[in-house]
């Protein structure tokens, strides 16, 4: 009996040791308090500049009054949401925003993946570093300077591209003033500026591929295309899916600064998007409640698309943000 009792106690101790304790936020903080202290400044910045201003969301449901401040004004409910949906600009804004966003994702999203795969094939280290530095540099160009370069290069009278098009018989085409060419110019210039920088995360994922996989593929007689398809692409698929989910979460939020700088009276029918419209309604026309409602409407659509894309990715590939 004594032997059985001692054996039972030993098994109970072993079970207690093997059974993990339930993780709580307090236990996690006690265990990793040094790491929490390190990221505390970042948490404070995000809280102050991202969460506290969310209090202003209530402006979308109030008739804003300057004298009453952020907490004042008559409660009007969904009045401004209905006004936006029923306005003559709703269809045009949604169409332009979705077209530009989809074109950016469909053409711009695969570009850094392809570039990373191509750079990873270069074996000469000096040439590889030189190419990486070259394609990274445009990312650091100011957006104002970038649009200024586009105006200079694409000018039909003085620009290099304008003269080239004139030589080809297209002298009457102004790329920045045409509704047909605005989206291609926006997307292609965006790819040129950011493709190198966006490829960094894919190159980092490729650097973690086990070298033995390359050796095994070469021993099996695989060529470069087969190595890319069977070794490198599977290694970066989780990264691709996560970034695609994040991009889908901002599909309705096109880049305000660049589009606003590229706008003119001739391309306005295709370049007016939700974010530029919010700026004009809120800041220029002082319709703060209406602008807040449009901005909140935009955010809710983005959040819904993020949840939907995350759900689809989790069901299809078992890879998701949460």
C-alpha cells in the first residue's frame, strides 16, 4: 500500500508539472515584464494618437456646433450617412476608389514578389546589393517631388515621355489630364516608387529557406523555374497571404496625398476618391459632421473586408491574422 501511495503521488506531481498553467495577461506580464516595458512608449503613442481621437467618431452622428465643442451638437443619428449614400457623388466616388484600389492590388501586389524572386536568383553579391540599393531609393523620394517629376516627364510639350509619344504619333495625349490614362500612370508610378521597398519582407522570408532544399532540388535536376515554383514560392506563401489580408483591409483607403497632388480639372471625374472628397468637404467646406460620417463609412467597409479576407484565408489555407 505504501508503494502504491508513493507511486500515485509521483504520478500526480508529474501530471501537475506536465499540465500547463492557464495563460492570463497578468501572468504574461510577470513573465515578460522587460519586453512590455520596452514597448510601453510605442503603446502610449498608439493610444494617444490612434485611440483617443476615436472619441471624435461621435461627430458623424451629431450636428457639429463650434461653440459646443466635440461633446456638443444636436444628435441626428444616421442623417449624414443617408445623405452620403443618396448623394449624386456616391456612385462616382465608390467606383473611382474601387477601380484605383483594385488596379493597385492586382498589378502592384505581385510586383514586389516577382522582384524578390528575381533578386534572390542573383548569386553575385556585389551585383545583388547594387540592384537592391537602386530599387530601394525611389521609396525615399518625397511624394511632392514624385508628382513634380511626373508632371515634368509626362508633359506633352516639354517632357521626355511627351516627346516620345509625339514621335510615335500621340502628340495630342496628355497622360496626366486624361481620364483613360490617370489610373495606369498612378499605378505604374506607385509600383516604380515602392516595389523595391515592399520586396524587403519577401527577401527576408526567402533568406530563411533551408539551403538543403536548394541542394536537393538541384540533385533532382530542377531548373531555376522549378526551384522558384517548388521551393521558394511555398516558403513565402504565408507572408503573401498575411500581406494580402492587410492590403484588403485598406482597399477603400487609397493614397490621399498622391491622388490629391495629381488631380486637375480634366482628370477629376476619375481621380476624385473618398479620401480627397472627405478633405474637401471637411476642411475646405467646414462640413465636419458630414466628413466624419463619410470617413467612418469608409473605415467600416475596410474593416468588413479585412474580416472577410481573414476568414477566407483561414478556411482555405489555415493562415490568418487571428
